[in-house]
C-alpha cells in the first residue's frame, strides 16, 4: 500500500504561501541568533555562556516592552560583530536567505553604515560589505533585493548629509548588480524633528534615491506633516500617530504615500497600545497604501509569515496577497540594471 502524500493547503487559505514584499527590515535587528552567537564565540566577544542567554539579550523579553528606547537597546550587541567586512556580508546574506524561506520575493534591507566603522572600516567599505552579502544571496535565491542607507537622528544633520552623499555614490545606477536604492532617517524620534534633515534629503533626492523616514512612531502627526512637506518623502516608516489627524490621513491617501506598517514591533515599542487595533486597518479604510513589514525579525521575534498570520485574523488571504502586490509598486528597486 503506497504512502499517502501530505496534503498542502492551497494558497487561498494559507498566508505563509503568499509571495511577499518586505519594505522595512533592519539588518542589525534581524541577524539570526545562532549566527550572532557563532560570530561572538569566534571573536571571543560573547557576554554570556549560552546561546539561550544570548537570545534574551538580542530579542525583546516580557517586561521590556513599552518604549522605543528600550527596544533600541537591543541593537548594541550585534554591533560588536558587525565591525568587520566579512561578518557584515555574512549576516546580510543570512537575513536575505531567511526572508526567502518566508516567501519574501522582494526585499529592501535598511542599514546605517556609520555605526559599523568603529573598528576602522570606511563608510564605503561598510556599504560594499552589505551589498556583497545581498549579491551572494541573490546568486542562490530568486529574490529581488536592495539596500536603503539610514542616517541616525542622534548623530545630527551634518552626519546625515555625509551619509546621503555616501548613499548616492553607491547608488543602483552605478552598479551592475545590487546598489543603494534609498535613504532613511531613524533612531530616537523625540527632539529630532524631520525638518532638521532637509539638506540630507535634498542630496538624496538629487542623487536619484527613494525617500523614506521613520516618523510617527514616537511623535505626533506633526512629524509626518514635516516628512511630507519639508522632506518630500514618498514612504513613511511606522506612521502610527497619523490616525489622530483626519486631514493627514486624507493627505496620505490623496498623494499615495505608503506607510510601512510593522505590526508586532509597534505594539512592543508602545507606538500602538496593547488591546487596540493596529492603525493599518484605518489606513486601509482611507485608501492609504500600506506594506506589511517585520522591522526587526530577531528583536521582535517575528518574520513575514508570522506577521501575515496575525493579520489573517481580520483580513482574508486574498486581501493580504493584494497588499503585498500593491506594495511592490512602491519599492525603490527598479527593474533593469542590477536586477539580473
């Protein structure tokens, strides 16, 4: 008697099998724990004795949720190992591989090169290392991928301008394979309004980069208005506070400014209070373009499949598939050069 084949759920009922678009995922917060542990052991940098203990330092734990700053604290340990060219390339390759395993077929990784220069690498070397990791993964998996360069708010506008120029110099138009596709500002939002970074965004725009920004995660709607009117962004990371301003919601819908929604992360940082619906549902009601994003798979203990399963409690699989398909049109990755 033959062995019965295991039945597979049709795509129509299984959100894990949707072809996904990931537009907001950070390198430092998404390195697989076993790889971080392996590299820390190799360099003699492990602060604890076991990988289980290490995971508690890398991923947000119960009792640590509620503020953006406590979330950002989780980023210090990966920086110990990503000060070396080969390590950067290796962790990026692993992140792309993991994304592909979760049915991601278009991936934009974001990365702040300046915080990887502490051991002597130049900005250009750190960017090159990340691009090398993406190219290695693309040679093995059928995935479109690109790199967004981040300036950290706490480093100030001058450093942001330097990073914008570095991003432009490594733009996709100058690469046969993967290049830099976009520019972003992230980090502690309070006290660092978007308008301070106008010159950096002007440089990035003139250089042909896509423009996005972290805004409305830990500040009110005014931060999004500045991002739109002063910086001219076409996408916004998080944008949760927009739901407090109906005029802003209408503006986002009218101008088709996409919100990169990070559901699990937003609850963990307190951008969305536990027990309340995520703003993504309001955005959809207003006709605002959205993308379903992970933010940091390791810090948040999530992945694209888990994010989509969570949303599948209120949205059908066909609706989720449509969101991903529509989000692809807002990608900074352009077909042609670098997409072989």
